[in-house]
């Protein structure tokens, strides 16, 4: 009930993101039901039906990734002060996020079932009744348990992924540091090492020779000008005669740690290209080797994208940057992990699509194109782009306080918009040629 209330009371932007999840779920569910219809209509081609079902893993993964990104940016399930007192702790909010994701995916799956039954001709009274009766095996009875099992895969997978990603974690305790003790009465570490006999100054003894005090030209009562203070006379407290001033506090560490996946990503991309080059040595390239090479290349792009985003932010700040470039570069470095992974997924999908288009440009056999292939491409491309935009919204929400502080300090709003445009242009200038180059290298051995 609480999940339904939060879903109904959300803002229009949040509702739009949930509708995108439902639409992607509907497309994926329709593809799964189409595989079932192909298996019913062609019982002798079991391997082809299994291959179609295996290819459905790509839109399934893209839809789950989109659902996870939307659940992370949902403001209704974000922890707030005072919610734990009414029973809405981190675990309860995680359960609400999982239930909201399950509702969106279930709605999409039910919509896919209704459209599937309508196109088969099982539901009448609406336009386009039985328009795809031959493709969807309308002459065979549809096994309802199998259809419901296929439709339940996506909501179960998305709900499990959201629950695992948003599960409450124990706060990591700060690293324990051994506190050093200096002289008697001093707190913390001493700025310099104490020598033997240094405690004599507290007893009034001459542990170390002291320099004579400068002569005071003004006459004082009972003491002539030019006389020095005896060794046994301790200075009065508060006179500023402390020989060891306190050590200055260390400056806060503002350096952003770079992501550690760049070397592994480069290695996987290189391995994927090598596998594809090896597979291209034979005239009919083995499909398993080509698929393995593309999978390694896509995984390497996803792993290397955060490091490349961090590097792009660092390059923006090089060679005496101004305020605009400095702000854009620091934001890119801080948001490298959040923006980099969805950007890597978009690059992997774009490179795979470009390589497929370049591979079948008339020199090779044309792939089987049809409405189902177009639907699969639309689901994958739309889900990855929507995930990237959702990650950008999440990054904007995380730095909302920083932007508000800059505006209070007098920073012009035009400069903030210019920094956003500069970040987008820098990422496009880096990842655009990279995507085209990897796609060309992937398709080159297979021509």
C-alpha cells in the first residue's frame, strides 16, 4: 500500500521514468512471447528457437539496468531524517523501491501479454485483430503457464537487482590512527622529536642553553635596561614564550581518487579485438567466437569508461584553466563513476550497432530484419540512452547543494550552464571517435 501511495504521489518527471521502465518491460516481454510463439510454430527448429531466446538476454539486461537506474534516482524512497522513527528505515525504503520496480515491470509485462494476444487474434473487438496471426502461431493453443513464466522473468530479475543494489550497508568505520604523545601535557604528536633531558625546563633547570633575551630599552621598575632573565625564572603564562608552537592542522584532501578499472578495461578491449581478429581468419567466422569477442569488447568499454571520464575531466583542467574549465573538469572527475558506466554501455551498444551495419553493407549476407529485430534494437538503444539520462539526473541531484552554494556566492547561472555544455562536448569529443574506432576494428576482420 505504501508503494502504491508513493507511486501515485510522485512528480511527473519520476512518473515519466517509471513509464519508460514499463515500456521497456513491455517490449522485452513481447520479445520473450515471440520466442515462445516461434517454438510453437516450428517444433522441428528447436535450436533456432533457443538462439532467439538467448538473444533476448540483451534487451533483458538493458531493461534491468534501466530499472536499477530509475530506482536509484527515485526521491520518494531516499532516506530522510525522522523516517526511521515512523518505521521507514533503510531496509523498509529498500523494500519500497523493490516493490515500486516490481509494479512497473509487472505493468509492462501485462501490457505485452495483452498486445500479444490481440495480435494473435485471441482478443477481438479492437483494431488490428490478428494482424500477426501467422508470425505468432495463432493456430496453436498458447500454453498459459509457459507464457506467465517467461513474463515473470523480467520483474523477478529487476526486483532482485534493485534489492541487492539498494540494500542497507553498515557504515565503514574510519581507519584507526595511533595517536602520538609528546611532552607532558601536550595533546597529539609533537612537531619535533623530544631529546633526552628536555623535561628539565618544567623543573626550572637548565636542560639546554638559552639565548639571552633582547635588551629592553625602556626602563622598568627594579630592573635595569639590558639585563637578561635568569635561567631559573620561568616565563609567565600567556606571554608568547612557548618554544614549541602547535603544529598547523593538515589541509583537507580534495584530490578525487581516479577509478581503478581503466587498465582492466583496456586489457579486455584488446582481448576482444584479438578474439575477433582470430575468428576472421576462417571464411565463415564462427558465431561463438564473434559473440565472445563482442562481449569482451563491450565489458572492457564499460570498465574503462569511468577512468576515461576521469581522464577527460583532468585534461579539461590542464594548461592554466579558467573558472569555467576548472568547474567542468572537477565535476567530471567527481562524477566519473556515476556517469562513466552508463556512458560505456551506450558506447558498447553503439559500436555493436555500427559494426553490424558496416559488416552487412552489401558485401555479406543480410541479417534477418523484421519487426521483431526492430523492436529489439529499439528496446536496447532506448534503454541505454534512458539509463544515461537517468544517471545524469542522479548526478545533478547529488550536486544540488553545491550548485546552490555557488549561486549564493554570486556565481552566474550562465557559467553553470556553460560548464554543463563544456562537459557534454568534452565527453562527445572523447567517446565519439573511440566508439567509431572500436566498431571499425571489430568489423574489419569479419569482412
